[in-house]
């Protein structure tokens, strides 16, 4: 059967047992509210198997000779056990019943007694005992259900649930079986199941015997026997068997299986020697003895000597067993029964001592009053007040002494955690952090050896970073790769792991691979060091030098160490990274600066190419006219040259042909000059071969840019040149041409190729000022502060890149100048450029 099918079967069986237990609790609670006028026998009894002993006698029957301790043998000639199984429905208040009683000395008497209303049996003691039994049953059910809910894939949790369900039915049904609906049939069916579930639990947890591993169906045999016994008990009357034999056999069956289960745990405990499995076996053995030994003692005593003590009250003590086992299964840790018992006893003794001292003081005060004949109440009141004042400090003092005695390890751990936290704040070295962790483990916890493993820089391998204690070289060389099963468990479960955590792993290869890590390193625990979702390392912890096992406080300290060290490790890694960055910071800054400069140059060139692309159509037209004119002249020139040759051969006049050829050559020369000028303007604009500072006439540069824009302007845009007297300016002419072109293109786009552009140039005390004004709609004030931002544009998508003005702003600033816009809505826009005669950087270089 595959794991998923097994889990489905377990869930189905668990559902049946849970329903069985819940029904028992519900029916038992209903019996607490039984009507007071319901008839019942004139005495109550305690019962062991089929033997009933009188516990209480009704007031009306006390003179009949029936006494506490008498064994009820029969009623009206019918065995009393059979009467109980038939219930109280046949009782008649008008007809007395004859009871056969056996005295402790062996004598038998008959008494005729009428049934009594059940109200006399519902004393506060009986009701309280019944309620406590139901509460204990509920505790069993909650414990088993919680363990199964937390660990649904573990067979030991499932076995505990089945055991708790049968114990729940037993506890809820036993108090008043014959008064609870269907009490006897359920008791007969449940009694042998207790033995079967006990055997199942003890052969699953804490140690699963090897013969059970090899033959899983062995655990089914007690269930088959239990069902057979239950069927026999329910059908005793039908098959003619003596009544009560089945129930007696069921109790014996349960007792035998319980003893056998304890023997199996003891044998397995001895076979496994020291280690966590032995500790679990000790807990199981001890919890079973503490919980069920009193029950067995009372059971045997009542069976042998027929006492009236309600031995079922001993069942209340059994709640300790499921709590201890359920805690161990669900949390993977052992319940600290011994520590709790010791501390509880110490607290009880301290409380008793303090109470005794207080009682002595009160008694002394009363004796002093009577001996000294003090009649004033103020003395007693004052003395009592002083005693109360002295009582609290004494109580606190004793409590502190008990706390220090039993919690000295915990106090030591708290101090260690505080010291480690303070120390790790300033640690920036991984080896130093690892050594501090190991120091805490070996000195504070007293482990014989420990190791800290760190994840490598690539995050793929766990390697030993530091260790203390005796280790083999092979152990220190162990590497755990990221594809190892133990890595996955540490990362996903995010909690400390022990070897026994893999006992329920169905994949044998997976389980053995994880166990090999613990066996190779010979450690008790692996504690992951986690930061966020990353596994940074592992703390491997060996056994304690004292031989004690690692308890809850130890694990808490280990988890705290792991959390503190994870933060310290991340801080150390960040410090190392910052140190490495500082070492290469200058080189990285130079590299990034070069990248930015290269990107900026590419953006400038791209914007220039974009601007040139917008001029291609107009320039092509301008080039086409002179080239076409020259082409036509060449055709005429060819014709006149033939005429000249013919005239020379014939001796005719050649003067006319010569004049025509001269005119054609002159006109063609004019056309080529026009082409040359256009090409020269384009070349000068791009300045691909003039990337150095030059003394430039800005008017010539503006006119050259206007010449390139002429094809676009000639249809509807007029340009007004208002030039002042400007000196030559030292600049990068090609870059300034790019600025002029960007401003002229923006002006033309704003006016939709209709209007006037005014260009003014003036000299200023600081250099020169250039202004480009258009008659467009202007720039809205809401966007005026953003027009020089990179990639900001007011043009439709696909028509503007938003780089023109940004690059222009950068070019002007690199020349040591400034550019700003002046605009009013509906009255156009003016871009004003201020430039120094010499760039600031160049002027400083010349001065130096």
C-alpha cells in the first residue's frame, strides 16, 4: 500500500474511533441529568469484572441486613451481573426484589427490598466523581486529537489517537455503566480494544521493534482478538455461555497485553543503550508506571479482597500518560516529568513550611492573649497585621530560593544569552562569531563537542567553519550539498532536528541519508541558522558531558544562539561587502563616469542625427535644383562642343560657339558652388572633424544653421535678424549649432510653419546674449519648470523625444553659460542664452 492510501485508511479509522469516543462523552453527560424519580436498586456498588460489592445502602434498606462490603450475588435468582446488563427498566416500585448477598465471612443471606428513586444515589460526591471522569475522558480525547492533528503523517500519533479514544470511552462509560444509555454493550466492545490499542502504541512509540518493522501485520492480531472477544461478550446469552466470562476474559486480555507492552519497551530500551531513544523509552515506561500502577494496584486489591473503595477514582490520575506521550510526539521533545515533579514537591514543601510558620504565629498570639489576660482586641489585630507583613517577604524569599535551586541552569542560560547578544553586536568577523557560539555551547551548556558549519559564497555547500571538542579529520571535512535531504529539512522545517525526527520518513533512502549525517558527526541536534528565507549555516551539537539529554531549555538557548548569530553573520557579510566596495570604489566611479560620458555623447549625437534627419528633405530639394541645372548645362555643353568642332573643320566662324560654351561653364560653376556651399554648411554644422574649442563668429554659425532650415522656412516663416556687435567666442561650434537648430525646430513646430522668428544678439558685461523668439502659443506655466527635464515633451507621441532642450541645457552649462525660457500664454516664447567669451574651465586653465 502506497503512503497516500495508507494515510486515507488511517484517516477513515481515526474518524470511526473519534465518533465512538465523542458518542461516549455525550451519553455520559446525558446521564448526569437523569430524572430523580427514575427507579434504581436500594444500594450502589463498585464492580470488578462481574463482581459487584455494595458501596452505599439506601436509608430505607439499612435495617434489612445489607451492609457495605457485601457482595451482590443475585437478584430474584438471576446473577446480578446479568441484571445490571439488562438495565433498570424491569424494576417495579410495588414489587420487592429478593437479593442474595454474600458477607465478608462467606455467609449468604437473602433480603427483600423494593427499588428506590435514583435521587438518593446522586450525592455530590458521586456526581463530582462522574463529572471528573468525563473531564479526564475529554482530556484524553483532546490530547490524542491534538497529536494527530499536528502530526497526521506519523504512525505513532495515529496509534496514540486510537489509544486515547478507547480510554475516553472507558472513562466516560465506567462511572455508572448501567445508567448510561447502551453503557454495557459499549463497555463490552471497548474493553478488549484498550489492550489492542495499548499494544499498538507501545510497539510504535518510542521504539519500533525490528520484528514489527519486518512484520507490520503483527499489530493487527490484537485487534482481531479484541473484536473476537467483543463479539463473544455480546453474544454470551445467545450461545449459552456463562454471563460475564467474555468481560472477564477481555480484562485479562487487556492486562496481559499491557504487561507485555511494558516488557517490550523495557527490552528495546535495553537494546538501544544510551541516547534519545532510551530517553523516550524511559519516559514511556515511567509515565505508564506512574499513571497506571495505582489503577492496577486498586484493581487487584478490590478483586482479591472486595473492598468498597471506588477504584475507578484512580483512573483520574491516568491523564498524565497521554499528556507526556502526546507532548513528545507533537513537539519532538520529552515532557519534563521529573523536573516538574521535583519543583512541584519543593514548592509544596515551601508552601507548607510557610503555612506552618503562619499558623504557629497565630496560635502564639492566641496563647499570649489567654496567658497574659489581655482583653483588648487591638493586640490580636496588631499581631496579625505584623505577621502578615512578615509573611510576604518570607514567602518571596523561599520562592526565590526554590527558583534558584531548580532554575539555576535557566538563569545561567539567560545570562549567557544576554552576554552573547551584547558581544555579537560588535562582531564583524565570521570566525569570531563561530567561536563565540562554540564557547557558549561548551562552557554554558556543557556539551562535549560542537561544530558550526557555514554555507559557502555560492550558497551550495555547508562546510565546517569552527569546532570545539574532539573531532576526526573526516568529520571536519564533511560537506553537505544543497541537494542533500538534510539541507531541505533544515531549510523547510526551520527548526532544530534530531535523528529520531526521521523515523517516520517513508522513503528509506531519504531517511538513511539524513541519519548518516547524525551518525557521521555523532551529534544530538542540528540547529539551522536562518536569515529570512536563506540558510546561512548549521550548529551541530553533541552530547552533554554530564550524560543528561538536551531538554527544552537547551533547545531554547540553541534557537536563540542561532537567531543572534544569523543577524551577526549578515552584519559581517555586509561589512565585508562594504570593505570590498571601498577598495574598488574609485575605479568603479571612474568606470561609471566614463559610461555616463559615453552615454551622454551618444545621446547628443543621436539628437543631432535626428535633427539632421529632419533637414534631409529640404536639403535634398536644395541640392536637386543646382544639380539639375548643371546636368542640363552639360547636355547643352556637349551640343555646343560638337558645333565648335564642326566649325573648326569647315573653317567657319567659331566665336559664337565659344561664347555659349563660356556662359554654360560659368552657370554650371555657379550651380556647383551652390552645392559646395550646402555641403560645407552641413559639414560645418555636424563638426565631426572639429571637436576642439575654437574662436567662432556666432553670427556665421546662426546663419549657417538658418541656411539649413531655409527649405522649411521659405513657405511661411520669416526670420528677423537683429544682430549686435559681437566679439568672437571660444566654444565648441558644432555643439552650439545643435542648440540653435533645436531652438529653431521647436519654434517652427510651435508656430506650425507660419509666423516670424526673431533672433537678437547683444554683448553683455559677462559675454554675449542670444535670444530666439517665436510667435507660437507660448509655454503653459504648469510645465515651464519641466521643459529642460530629460524626456519631457509636450509634442504628440512619436513626434518628440524630450531630449532636445535637455541636451541644449547641458551644452550651454558645459560652456559656462545659462539658458532659460520667457513666455506668456498666447504671446509666444523666447529662449535666452547667456555665454561667456571663454568657457569657465578654459579660462581657469589659461589663468593658471
